[in-house]
C-alpha cells in the first residue's frame, strides 16, 4: 500500500490537519533516572501486578453493554455522519487523556459500524472490542492465537489517530506490516486517515512520507533503526528550542534529514517477541572499518584453538554464549604464538583472538546460529527463526566464522550507535500491545515498561486437545516416534505441523520423513521468502509441514475441507524451546477460533535445551532421574531445564538494559549521540 503524503512539521512547529498542536518538534519521553531503590520497588510491584491479568481482562468487559446500546442506532446512519461521530468521540477521548469510557464506547461503536460497511461485513466482536479498549488503556492485550488481533489493532489505531495522535503499529516482519495495512486500509480511508508502510530497503524520502501518515505500519527493526539514525542526526543538542533556533539559523535544517516525527503512540503486535525475546539483542548501527587481522592471522587462531583441550585450556559456558581461557590455556597460547608478529605480540590481543576462534568453533553452529546464503554468513534470529540479512557479529567474530566456513572475508564493522529495545520503547509517550502469550512475562513487562497485561477470554470455547509429553532417552528414538506418529496421522488425512528449534533440526526432520516416504514441506530461515504460502497450506488434508522456531508467526493456518472432521491441525513439538511462551505460540497454531486441534510434544534427553544449554548439575541428574522415575523423571529434567533457561535469559535482558544505561551515561559525558 502506498503512503499518502502528509506535511512534515515546519521549522516553526506547524502541523498537518487533525493533529493537535505539538509542544515539541520531535516529542519523546525522556529517560527516567532510577536508583537501586526504584528498581527494587518495581520488582515488588511486578509480583503484585502480574497475577491480576485475568481479573483485568474480565473487568474490561463492562464496556460491551455501552457499545451494544449504541450499535442499533447506527445501522441506518449515513457514512459521513458515522465518521463525524467517531471524530467527535475521539477528540473527547484525547481531552480526557484516554479515560472517558463513554466517549470510547461511542467511538468504538461508530468505527465498528464503519468497519462492517468497508471490510466486507467484518464488525469487531466483543473480545476484539475489549482488546482494543485495553490497548487504549495502555496495556498488553493477551488474546489467544486466531482471535483476530489485526481487526483489534485497526480499531484501536483508528481511535487514537482520529484523536490527533500519530500511531506506529509495530509487527515482526515486512509481510505482516504490508498485509495488515492492506486489510484495514479501507476502514482508515473511510474515516479520512492516511496509512503508510515502512519495509526494508525503502529510501529516505519514502520513509518520511510513510512516517508522516496518521498511521504507520512497520517492523520493530526498521522503526528502531530509523529512530537511532534520527538520534545520530539530532545529537545531544536536540532540545525543542535548540531545534527551532537551528532551523531558523540554517539554510538546511536538521529536521529535513529526520525520518520520524517523534515517538507518540506505539501499538506493538506480537509484543512478547518484540519487547522481551528480541530485547536480548542490542540495536547497533555500524560502519566499515579496516580489518584488524588478515586471513592468515585468523586462520592460525582457528588452527590453534582446535588443538586446545576443553576444561584444561578453556571452559565453555554455552548458556551464556561465552568461552574463557584457563591459566594453562593462556600459557599454551603464549608458547604456541611465540615469535609471531602483529597481534600475537600482545597478550590481550592474542588471547582475544583465540577466545573468538573458540567461540566460532564451539559456540556458533551452522544451520543453528547462522546459515550460508548466497555465499555469505547470515545470522539466524533466535526469536523468530528468520534470516537477519543486515546483521553481523562484532569484534572480528563474523570474519572468524567466515574463515571457518572457507568464505571470502567481509569488511569488519565498528559500532557507531547502539541502543536496546527496552530503552527505545520506553521513550514512547504511550505504549501498548497485544500478543497470544504474555502471562509468563507479565512481571518483566511491568518492571521494564510499566505495561500491565490483560488476559482476554476467547470468543469461542477452545477445543484444543493436549496429549501428555513423550520424552525418550535418545534423539534417534525421538525421531523414530515422530515419524511413526506423522505417518499415522497422514494416513488418517489429518494435517500435521512439526515444530523444530533450528534449521539443522528441520533438515533432520525432513530427511527422516523422506526416508519414510512421507511427502512434506519445510519452512526455515533458508526458505523464509515462501513463508506465508507454506504456512497457509499447512491446514490442508494430509499435509505435513516442518517449521523452525516461530517461522510463520502471525500467519493464519486455515483448515482445509474435511480437516476439522479429522481433529483439525495436529502440532508435534520436536523439542521444548527456551521459553514456555514460544511453545505456547507454536501450540496456538492449532485450535484457533474454536476449531478442533491437537498438540503433543515428542522430546528426548539429547535435545539442546538439556544436553547443551542446561547447567552441569542438571545434565548429571538427567540420567539418574530417568533411571529412578522413568519417563516422569525425563519430563522433570526437561521442565527444570526450561525454567533455568527462562531465568537465565531474563537476567541477561536486565543486564543488557543496565549496561545500556551505563553506556548512555558514558556517551553523554563524552558529548556524543546514542
């Protein structure tokens, strides 16, 4: 969908139509300084606030009778009067700081009728009205997969935009941004709102036009990097008065180089993925730099690393993605590199080279952490299972992995600007979101973003059936059971979705299915261009589909004719993920909107969650637990490993936020931008 051009703010602060006069040219919420006491109080608050999610969702239903009382009076109202009524109510919502429930009900009732007339009879049902109200109230709407979050977001975004506040609807990939903007576009157009879409590869002028619209659909990565580039343009001297003086004094104002118009209102779809999972990775803008080391130096580092002995010369901490040299290892590296020039003369540099080589060799694995695509190393996003085309590892690690794979070295990158998702999204004037799985991280969402979770009941009773986990001793036994189960379901004509944790595991599943003569489709980071079409066919009779991680998230899986009579979509999990939420998202592909569906997990003690990522003590206990308690003991081992991973990653996210705050202080002291 092409964006309709809307005037950007002038140097004197002029705004386009329907927008309330802005006090700032580039509004955003300033970072709030917090001490240890503030952090402790937030942690205590989180323990109290998080369990109230279900109560909060039920409480929001009091809006429904108000909307239903108005709805019958609007059936024969001409469209211009409907639009005028929605605008008037939206302005009242803005004046009340989004607290006037009567005005919200009137606005929703009018927009719901417009939606029915412009979107082929699709009027938001009660659950979607409640979800939209929770968004206006600054919450995370936890709505089950398939409950129609696109229509929910459209209702909330239209109400906020009609009130004069620019809206960013944030989602996880370009396909969903385009799709959702096109689906809800007729509603926005009918009420006079402009819509823009920001996707990868757009030029500056196109981005500016898209962000100038009343509602902009974009991915979290494009949005955050555009903001970071704006901060580089603005620098530390970005106060509103200084920007105005700068515009008056310069023939070329910095305002013309900006992409965004500030951070007003963000509605984050798949909020747990964006605000929690991806928050483990900092946003970094890098520039080209002269390579510190040549191919021969990197190759020798890898050769040396391969001769070192685990535990004697180095220790691997896989759950932290870190490797450390022992004193014996440091002495060995010094002895082996004696007489070499360049970085090998420096103790710090040679040890860092070897640590990077050990990391490349033993911590970063092909078809798990990265794939080779078009002759290049491309990182696989662990939270989405998709290729991250523009990302690269820093400090020479990327070049180390390229050398390991026998590829041509890319140019080394240096960090120019850096920020975390936590700090970015906290700068919005208003922040809200929606997802199917937020309860497990409700405490963290409150502690980091001050976002309460509201659990919204399903529109129709769930018919999803869960089978008890099967946990086998070995991976070979696990795949034998998975293939046997898939063959059984295929023979019955039931559609099957097999979830895996990595590209390598998806390829293994494919090989096992091929060996058994079972036709199937595979969706992983190497086939992400066909994502929507592959996932969209997964509900057809007798079809078997293998997917990695959360590939296909946000794409509906409609059941083909006759599939419901065969129990609906059958999801088989081949391993537990590092968070229960990701398991729940995969399970949510089946049994949507009251349809039948079946979920089962077929696991093994050799799965990565336990065999690689779990602490050493749990690895040692897995065998005795299995011998003592049988399959119940194996189930317990997997459960404990997953809980350990959840706690570890939560600590890593908080540590990253703390590091980001400290680096911000350092940059501010140095007089540099973000």
